[in-house]
C-alpha cells in the first residue's frame, strides 16, 4: 500500500507525555519509512488465555 502525505511546515516547541503504552509510537518530523515489528517473549506454553483463579 502506498500512502503519500504532503504537509506544510511544522514547529514543535514542547511535547508533554503523561502516559506511554508499550505499543505507542510518537513521530515528529519527516519520516521516510516506518517498519512495524512484533516480538512475543513468553513461551506459548506459559500463556494463559481466559479467566483464572488462584
């Protein structure tokens, strides 16, 4: 998929970040290429799906 965006000039004086998720992306300025990568560190046998009780 090709997605072209042409923006005018931008001036960023300050950025305040209150919360940041592990899957968040903050981009300011010109970006030529964005590559998305996903990693799953937990072995599949350790993943618990659904409701659990202790």
